[in-house]
C-alpha cells in the first residue's frame, strides 16, 4: 500500500504542474480561448484528472493552499496584539516570505484575474473564504465575531488594493511594502 505522505506529495505535484500549464496557456492564448482539454493535453493528463484537482476552470487560476497557512500564522500571533496589527503583520510577513516563483505565479494570477470578468467574480468569493478562515482561527468563543469579520475584511481589502497596485506596476514594487503602506493608511484613518 502506498504511503499517504507520498500520495499527498504526488497529488500536490500534479496539481502544481496542471496549474502551471494552465497559467502558461491562459497567458499565451487567453483565458476564454483555452479549454480544459488544452490544459490536460499540455499537462499530459486526462480532462477528468484536471477536474478532479480543479472542479472549475476558475479554480485553475484562483485555487491555492494559502488560507490554512494564513489562518495558522494569524492564530500563532500574540493574542494581546491589536487585531489590525495581528492580521496585517501576518499578511505582510506572508508576502515578504514568498519565493520568487510564488510571487511570479501570484502576479500572473492577478493580471489574469483583473482582465477576466468571470475570475473577478470568483476573486470576491475567495476573499470571503479567506476572511472566514482568519475569523475561524481567531474566534475562541469569547471574541466579538462581527469585530473579527470587520477587521479581517478591512485587512483583506487593503491587501487586495495593494496587490492590484503591484500588478498594475508590473510587479515593480515589493508587494509586502505596498501592503504595509496600505495598512498604515488604514490605521491612520481609524
């Protein structure tokens, strides 16, 4: 019987390869002009394998494993920190620690998402899921859930704004620095 750790690594590698081929084809041909069959062929897998890993075409662009990692990092921050700093610092640190390959993929996903209406709609849903992951990580039953939602939502709105600015600059500015600036603006206005 195959080791579950090995199986998980193979699954993650397959997902990464499919997503990389999808992003390359989307950039070369356009999102609407690229079919799942095209992606499957480029990745050397069946269309069913693509759909097993990515239930929708939008998932090929927007799917990642960031939410659980982010939630764990936020939860690990000292609980005596103000929520805005606790969440904001985690987001800044996550961007600052991203590898060049991760940043390149994020930039490509952003550019594609901004240019494709179907992806912009899903982007909002993804942001909502990320907010819920952060809130769930911080809500110990003694928290004001509405307060958690508002602060997490504000931090994610600042993140989205900073990442859009980063994409519009062609990735010339450091995304974590833009986010730090956006969160400072948010803090000043409170």
